[in-house]
C-alpha cells in the first residue's frame, strides 16, 4: 500500500506507437491496422508484408490463396491484400473459386479487399469479385500498393464520429 498516486501516474490509455509509425497505419480506433496478405508466391507475399510493416501496419498471417479453400477458416484483417498474378492463360479454377469465397466473406464482414493481378488474369479476377467492392490493381508497383492501402484506411477513418466544431454548432 505504498505510494499509489505515483504508481498510477505512469499508466497511459493510449496505444504505444511503433517506431516510425504514421497515422496511415492506424484503424478507426487508433490501433495499428491489420492487413492479411495472400499470395501463392512466398517471396512476393513476404515482400508485401515487409512493405506494409514498414509503413506502420500490423501484418496478420496470410498464406497461399488456395489455403482459403482447403485449410481452416483464416482470420482476416481490416484489409486483405491478394496477389493473384496468373499464368499466361489466366487463373486456375481453384484460384478463381478461392477468390469468389474470399469475395463473399469480405462482403459479409467489415474488411476491405485489394487484389493485385496481371492483364492476362484481369477477366478472371473481375468475374470472381462481384460483392466486396474490391480495388483491383493491374501489375502494381510497390508504391501503388501502399497508396491503395492508404486509400482504404482513409475511407475507414472517415467513418469515425467526430466532435462538432464551434462553427458547426
């Protein structure tokens, strides 16, 4: 029962910011936004996750797109990024089915979907995504991926309740 006033003074209710984290990496509650990354290419998946973590986002474990069909139900973040750059002839039927399932899950939830694809697979991707209002990026650069994520986070931030200014009152 020592000095409780001094013990309580050091407590903070705010989330601890990561080093170099900007406002773009925060969700509507002010916590680091979670991004789930799906890609059949492990190297590209880790590169996307690394880029997003560098921008202040908290990456959630993703995996291969086919895991959405075969594995257990995967936890989705606030945003879902999906890299499905197909082969020359487009996407496989299994990949299209996984995309359609992901599209339905996101349409029922609160997450936002960003899909990266190639010009060859664009028709397959567009046909599978009819419910979630996904952003579709064709052969995006690293910067374009981050801009797409920031755009989604800006729309989430606009949904917050704000105090009216004196002028509005």
